[in-house]
C-alpha cells in the first residue's frame, strides 16, 4: 500500500471510529425516504402501450435461427455454452404468460392496448399512449422511461419474471399475478404519485455526434459496440448531409436518465482521461476508471455498488483507527455491521431529490493528476473528454460517442421528472 493510499485508509478509520462513538457526522447526508404526493383522482387511461422485454430465449433465436439454423441446432449450441434450452424456454413462457395476463386485464376494463417489443418502442408509441406499462424488469423500465419526455405521462412497471428479477422500479411482485387487483386500486385512486427526478445532457464541442446506439439487454462486445457507432455515425451524416464537426455545436440529447450516466473508455482496461467541473467550478484533470452521475433512483443501483464498503474493509479500517487513537474498544461483528450499514445507507437518497451524485471510479492520483473529491452531490456536472474511444452510456441502454473535444453538461430540470406510482403491498 502506498503512503498516500495508507494515509487515506487511516483517515477513513478515524472517521469511522468517530462515527461509531457519535463524534462525527455521516459521510453523506441524504434522505432515503420516498416522498410522494397524497392520493388524487383515479388512474383511468384510455390507451395503454405495454412495452415488453426481449427474453434470453428470443435473443438466442435472433442470433441463430434467423441465420438459418434449426431449433435443434439452437439446443446443441446452448448446451455447448452450458445453457439450458428448456430453462430459457420456461422463463420465456412465464414472461409471455404474465404479459398476456396484463393485456387481458386492461382490455377487460375497456382500455385500448398496444403490445410493443422493445425494438419497436419509439416516440410515436409514446405520443399514442395515455400511459405506458413496462413489462419486464428494471432494465425494461429504464428503456421505457428514457423516451417519455413529459412528466404528465404515467409509467408503471410490472415485473414479468419475479423469481429471476428484482424489479425495484416495478409494482410489488404480488401484483404480477394479481394485476386486476392492482388495476382496480389504481382506478380507485388508492395509490400515490411519485415524480422521480431525471437528468438531461447538453452535448457540445468539436467533432460531436449526438447519434445514439441502442444497446441490447445482452452485452455487446467492444468490436460490435465500435462498429455500431461507426455505422450509426455514417448513416446520420448521410441523412443530415453534413458532418458533425463544427466547433461550437450544442445539442440537448432527446433522452433522459432515470438511473445514471456513465462516461469512460469503451475498453475497460484503459484509463479514462477527462476534465471535470462541478457546479461551474474550476476544471480538474482526471484519470480514472470512468465517471458515474446518478439520480436518487439510481443511488440504489450501480452508484451504490461503486461506493459501498464491505465488512472486511470496515473491520480493517476500524482496526487502524483504534490503533491510531489508542482506544480500548472491542471490534466484534455487531460493531462492524453497524458501521458498514450506516455508511452504506448514507449513499442512498430519495428519488425526488433534485441533486445529482457523482462518483469518480478508482481515480489515479500522482504528481500530474489529483482528485480533490472522489464523490459528492451537485446541481450540475460538466465533463470534457480527452479519451480515445469513449462512450457516454445512459441507463446502461443507450450509448453516445464521447471522444476528445466533446463536452457533456449533466443537470436536472423540473419538466424532466418521470411520473410513476407508489402502490403499497
């Protein structure tokens, strides 16, 4: 351990001991409660779009069967990869059965329904619908939310495979099978509206290209990702009849982030080089494993896992702090768990909080690069890319090129809130 790193661990140990003894504030202060408005009139849409996820079975079909292979070939290929054909088909049937349950329930109430695959989901579908139901897991909910730009259009998530998906953004899992009950409660107004804050991005600078690549639920390889960006860029240039090479072009991206925005080199083993300005402060050069900027909704997701501490780390830090302060105190399991839980809980804040939370992943600190603050709250974060082959990924599903000269300004606006429902168990 370097002297600098060791010093940081010692300081963290001292803060942790003070936290335990009640002589220091928590590392971050944020409310973890979910604020919501009081009940109002019932939820009675006339037209509902049900956007469904692509199951793993459907994904494998698209990869192999459309290439001319038979169903039997697909079984053998999956077996060679250690995957179960029958298992994938079973999960697919569970998902499609639950989607049909939702659709049937809506139509029984006289609601016009359009079932839309995630690949068919676009702005026209959003305009048509009075409300949108996400039928899948959290990933599908994020995709649905990204294209809903009006805070007056409700979005409801239904977890269609609750045994295999957590679905934090969806209705409680019991309503997957009891959707008519959920629908009836919604129609009677027995719920609360929750307006989740989202982030927007202004992109500017030299050589920018505000054309996105939609990433499938299954991870693209680096080669596929780069090729998709090249194809997307070339097609966009041909359609527009121009190159995106102006010096001061500015674009508000037509997408909103419900969870987080990640910026970094496409090749994860390569350090990301960029400059960052927080709340219009001075620019600071950074080299790190990338930058994450999240909302209160996203504070329970990737951002949480980037910043959380393990009990092993806490125990080691407390031992250092105990030694440095000369304290005579036991370090039993209860104390370690208490400090770990309190620190990790402080990383979570409310979905309606109007602040951003930025995290610099594994910052490189030496005589050239510094990191005055590795993470913190902000109203506005600006990033200037100095990267070679970088991307800006919104909610893990939409990717934009973000190479040398591009500048992204991430902020929040009142009109970007997402209208969702809170329906108790």
